[in-house]
């Protein structure tokens, strides 16, 4: 059974770079996409971006200029960097396996399962 | 961008009652929609994928239906542990959530 364990700094100052890593245990790493998703306190879910084992990425256009997602296949890990953070980036950040199913339609099809435990990142001066 | 609108925002029901949650897409998404349950302090859990397929380990009281732009998550008889927030998702887009609370 696949498990995801994530870690990273929980308190940042404005303008610093957020850095989180997610390790995948107990299952195949290749053949899937892997995503980062965040949730501001008391609010809904926002997809940040995804990467596959080959390093192919897709990012949320609203965050693309500040986001880098990378992969280390030797360790079955993937990482998130978000630069120039502000208080608006305060959120619980989750990693998740991204089941992408190839379909004829341009809209695409995927779901997230399982999820990491989440990391609260607070941006405050 | 596809916008997912969930209704109602809050649903107040009692254990044993039937819950019906709605998710409407701004354009047709065929059957490509998933549902998640999130309890306080926990990560979301996948319930339904492809609109109507239950994920592994999800009780049969949870069912999903719909296609095109209108989707429904039904909980046939609420258990105490079902009171949570529910989200629909299509590709990179999430609905704003429905909070299911005890009446």
C-alpha cells in the first residue's frame, strides 16, 4: 500500500522560498504523476502542480512564475519550491499521487489518492 | 478553466438520514469527476472517481452519479463519522466544498 510522507520548513518570512519534500513508500513511483495541493486555513483546496518520474511538469497558471517541482527517482521523492512567499501562501500543503487517465477529451481525467499527511506552512514577519 | 460549483454550502442532517450533495461544472466534463471527504485536521480522502466508481475501502453507502455538467454524491444513511466537508474535483479544479453537519 502506497504511503506518502512529507516534510519541510513550517515557518517562513515574506520573500523567502518555501521548500517541501514528499517521499513515496510501498509502491511504484514511475508510471504516475505526483502532485502538490494546498489549503489555506479554513478554505478550500488549490492544485499547485504535478510531475512524473521523467520530470515532466504541469503547473497552476496562477502560481507558475514562482513554482518549481522536481523529482529524485533514486529516492522515490519529489519536491516543491515556491519562491517569494507572502502571507497569502500560508496554508497546509499536501502531496498526493495523481492518477491521470488518458482520455479522448481535452478536459482530461484524474484523481488524487493517496495524500500525504500535510504540512502547515506559515508566512509571517 | 472549468469552474465547479457545489451546493448547498452547508447541509444539516441527522444520523440515519440520506444526504444528497451536488456539484455543477461550468462546461461538460463527461464522467471525469471525483469526490473527496475531509475531516478536521486530516488530509482529504478519495471517495469516488469517474463520477460513480467507489475508491478502495469506501463503504457502499457512498454513491456517485451524473455526467456532463451535473453530478451528485449520495450518502444513503448517515453514520456519525460521515459528518465532514466534501469536495468535488475535475483535473486541476476543485469545488468550494459542502460542509455536512449534524442537525
